[in-house]
C-alpha cells in the first residue's frame, strides 16, 4: 500500500545496526489528529536504540493522513504501524 512504500522509500538503515546485522520489526504507535497530523509518536515494541530512533523519525515525518470520521465529523485516532528493518 501507499503508506508502506512511503516508509520504505524514506527509511534509512542506521549504520551501526547494519554493520552488526541487527534486524527486526519496531512497533510504533501514534495519534492521527482531526487535521490528519501525526502526533505523540512512541515506540511500543523496541528492537535496538538506533532502529527504534529511525522508526520513530520516519513515522514522525510522514505526510498528513486523511482523518478518521465518526458521524461525519473528524475524530482523533490512535494508530500502530510496524516498521520492518531487514538486511538485503
């Protein structure tokens, strides 16, 4: 999907983790505001400090989302995304 491809295009594998062959999936939680902005980005399931920081960075700079709606009005919604780091 579009979000996954955007993440993979903007993700930078941290050099220390790459050199140590550290891989894994970082779970990141965040809030999508009524304006579609990404806020309160938190690592829920960490892997290692550099991968966690990169996952948090890439989620923080994502383009605005289409806000969720309830009864036709925008509402804030809590989301979770898995950011996968795998060595090629």
